[in-house]
């Protein structure tokens, strides 16, 4: 029997601010104290993004994983860049699209898979304009209102 994925952090704002063209799963390099903190359900990827800081590697920038207090002096920096683990073919494809099309990579969710390994769901995204955001908000409000009308009848 497989256990469902345990979601630690969601980036709800990403789907509002960006058009998500493609999604993929990536591993993430973490210290032990970071894993302990994530297992406790703490962490945020709301302001995070992925960048190719080192040239041929992707890093998760500006994610927040608070210190695990029981770790004592073996703790980590809460906002340090974290290396993302991808297959070389996926990495080359992403880097080409970032550089050529001007797209960005945003994290959508941080979770533990069935084997207990921390994974990050990434979205290849292009930015929305203000009018697109208004349209998204109208559609969301209409779906909410439609649900209320159907539920009341």
C-alpha cells in the first residue's frame, strides 16, 4: 500500500501571477535540519524562484525553511540557495527555454513522495499582465458563484 504525498508548502500565488506552460518534478538538496523542519510542516516557497546561478545548475532561491531548534549549533541558514536535482536532458531543456523565450521557473509545491524523499514541483511559466489577472479573478469568482447557485437549488 502506498502512502499519499505529504504536501509541506504550496505556492498558490504562482498560478495567479503566471501562465504555467509545463510542470516537472525535481529533487532538492537539503541538510538534515532542513528535512526535520519540513517534516514538522514548516517552510514556505511563496516568494521563491529557480535560477541558473552556477551556469549549468538550477538553484531554488529565496525559499524559507525555518531553523530546527533541536539541531543546536548544526542548524542551517533559513534562506540559503538550495540546489535542484534534475536529469541532464530536462535541465538543458529548461535552461534553453529560460534563456531563449524569457520564461521563468516557479515552484508550485514542496512535498514528500511515497518513499519519504523531499520533492519540488516546478512550473515553467510566463508572466501574466494585469488584464489577464483580472480575467482569472473573474473566472474564479464565477466558478464560486456557480457552485453556490447549484448547491442552494
